[in-house]
C-alpha cells in the first residue's frame, strides 16, 4: 500500500512588507476624503478607527466587539459610544462625502442605462426588541419567506445602493440608509414613507448626474415618479397583476362641446398574456445567472393614468419565474435592457444580507434611559405632547442609529471597492484554503475581510500613510492580548529587511 504525503510545496510565500500594505493604503486613500464631514481632527480619527473595527472585529455584538477587534482600552468603549451619539460627525455630510468618493474612485465600474447610473432602492425591516428604543413599532412582513414572521417589531430602514459591475459580476454598492417612520414629531405631520424616500434620494449630491432608479412594486407611486421625473431621473419597477393601462384618446369626430377626452380604451394587462400570446417576442433571457433559458416578452407604450403620460410596459413570460409586468418611464430603453436591470434588483437584498451577517451594520443596541417602555404591537410614537428635552433625546438616539448604520455601510462599500480595484492583489494575498475560489472574479466581502485582518499589523508598522493612525491607536493603550494589536511595537531590523 502506498501513502502519498503532501510536502506543502505549493504553500504561498509570505508577502513583503511593501506588498502587504497595498490594500490598506487604498482603503486609507478613500477614508481620507471623509475629513470634511468631521468637525474636529479627533472625530475623523475615531471615524477611521470605527471603519477599521467593523472589518477587524471577531464577532458582531455591538460596540464591545469594535473595541475588542482593535484591542483598545476600556476608555475607548465610551469614546466610540460618544462618536455614534456626537453631532461632531454629520451623517448627511458623511453620506455626501461617501457618494462623491464612490463617483470618483469607482466611476468606471458603474452600470449605466442610456448613460445614466443605475440606483437600487429597497426597504429593510430591522427586528429590534428593545422596549426603550425610539422608532420601534409593529411592521407587517410582505415577504413570503417562511423564515420571517408575519409581524415584527423593529425599524423600517430605506436603503439606496449603486449598481456596479466588474469582470461580469454585479454588486450593490451601498450609499445610504435611513430609519423612516415609527416617530411622529407633530400631529400635523402627514409625511408618508415615500415622502421620506423621495427626500433621501433627491438630497444626495449626484453632481448633475441623472440616474435610473430600480425598485419593486412598492415604489410604483405617482408621487415618487413625478418627483424623479422633475429632476430628470427615470424609474424601472414592477406593476401588480391587476394593473391597467390606457390608450391615447382618438381624435374627436367633428366639433363637440366640452373638454376633449384624455384617455382612450382601457387595457387589462393581465389578460394580454392570453389574448396577444402570438405577438410575444422570444429571446434568450438577459437575467443575471441564467443560461440556456428563453423567455417571451411583449412591449408597448401606453398611458399610465396616475402619471398622466406615456410609460413603457413590458410583459414577461418566464418559463421558470412565471409572468411579470414591468414599467419604465424611459421610452427609449429597449425591453431586454429593462428586464436585465430589474433582474439585478435583487442585488440590493444580497447587500442587505452581507451588511447584517458579515459586517453587522444593523447590529446597534442603544437604549434611551428616560424613554417610557413600549409594548409589543405598538404603533407610531407621538411626541407632540412631550417636553423639548424628551424630543431632543429621541432625535439624538435615532441619529445615533443612523450614524452606526452609515459607518457600517461605508465599511461594506470599501470592501466591495477593494475587491473590484485590486482583485488580483486580493487573491494573491489570500493565504488560506478556498475550495470554490474563482480568481477571475472579484472576491466576496468575507474574503476581503480575511485578507485585511492578516495585513492590519503590517499596515500600521510599515506604511508611511498609517503613521498618524498608528500613533492615535498607540495612545489609546492597545492591549497586547488582542490578535491584531501586535503591530504597536517598533519594527526590528529583520522586519525592515523583509
């Protein structure tokens, strides 16, 4: 009997000190663009520490894991807690700086539709059971997933992401996320969830860029469509199965009194799958990840009554996914491009999953001590009869939630940026076993995290760009017991020779 024993001759050799800091140097280059969002220099350094801790922390259990990830002292826990509650870090300015950095550093990877970048929007119900957490209320789960309960207590979070693609692999690069609903500051406040979403999208600094927004059927509302068209943006969404359209009114015969009709014949879109089946075109499926699948589609421009103008309807008969009715406000976009872009909409849901389970961006646990405990099944919390100090405390706590989420999303976006820009460097730096490694595509966020964890100490010791950050961490008494804190000793001659 013959035994074959591996001599580990294919083991990767350790990287030199210069090559080991390439990823963190690119990371630090983007982080430095966030300085205008911070009122003070120390605030910016604590922001940099928080962004690095989201990547380096060993578990996802709140601010405590951020401190353990960097091996900081006990005083750093309260400093990070103050960072998330401090007004010195402006969340809106941080979001604007992050979007400008994305448009600057990731411009070539943006997916465009007729020259416009594609923006994905979706909502997330973040479960929270804290009885002293503002904006927590009962929400209904529209998803048909068996793992989700029908009703859940938590926060309603609206997210906005940019669709990017590198070497054929699309991804949702998170831009912003805000908590909407749950709190009414006045009894005269009539704003809906769509109003807050419109405000969030329109206040982003697109710098004269016109975008194409892609969302599910919830975002098919005249209020949202009119606001986007007013700014020059376009929308792609899905219509319900009972949706109707209208033909243009025929010209009047002769002279008639009264106003001319605006709408003509009413069309029930769901019946067209049977009545106009022979007029459907057949083509290979443009949906991401589908090969050898042929679908049928039918496209026409009809009037959408809530908007009062023509939109493009695309009826899709998919052999596996069933029937679908899509609506696009851009009348020049080909039907197959509309189907392809809507098929990429689920990438924002994948981004939500990674933000929750990989980065822990929604794992905040901040309670308000003076808040009255809420009960299960409660609705919006009305503050018009509360004192000004109580209302200020609620606003401060919600701002802390949004600041925590935004920092976590930026940390996730930086991982996606590094995987696209330095794909080959990432795969060469991965000193561990991966059974399904596809080196022709960018690595996942989890893979980049493993690489950054192994190179954090080299970055602080050898990179000239990290001197200010290394000094800041050294003064915060990094513990030698941390697996990532051994870089705080001065480098030896042997290290410099490497």
